[in-house]
């Protein structure tokens, strides 16, 4: 995996440079490295468990699971490999759904489908949380009036 550098200057990107400094500091001694590994492992597992809970509760479950894996990837190679495989599969799905040379109509259809899915999930979650159909209709009318 290549180190991200600025295309203009060829130097390390600021975030990457800061990460490398923090990683070097955390692994300066054996005790500090062990404590760092334990803390990052616990934080990563807690975030993943919270993400799994958010799959059935309100909240961004998949985002939390990926964030937990990213925390674990800081110390564990298997998590880094899992994130890499997920990135490759997501890129393949994106390319299959919306290739770079897709027509304007196909792009509009995908955007419209995504908007419809988002609106349907919003209405469904509002009803699940106990909102009456009248409240959902009024909120939907207000939301649509904002757009145009």
C-alpha cells in the first residue's frame, strides 16, 4: 500500500504525517505499545458492538461498524485486510451500478432511486417511532416545499 503524498509537492499529507507521528509515539516502548493495543482493541470492539445494535435501533449501524474496523485496523492486520476487501467490493458494486461512462439517464435513475429509498426509510422510521400518519404527511409536505 502506497503512502499518500501531495501530487503538487510530493510531501506526506498532513493527516498521514500526524498519524505516523502518533503511531511512532504509541509504539516507542513495549508497555506503551501493549497499552495502545489493548485500548484500541477495546474501543474498536465497543464501536462495532454499538454498530451492530444500531442495525436494529435508530442510528448509522454500518458506518459505526466500519469505523470500529478502522480503529481495529490501526493495530490488527486482519482488520486492515478486511477493510481492504470491503473497499474493493464496494468499488466493484459502485462501478457495476454507476460506471464512469454511464449515461445521464442512468445517473438520474440511480440518484432518484437512492432519494426514493432514503425518503421511504425516513417515513418508515418515523412511523416506527410512533409518529401518526398525519404528522408524517405534514413533515413530508414541509420537506418537499423546501425543495422548490
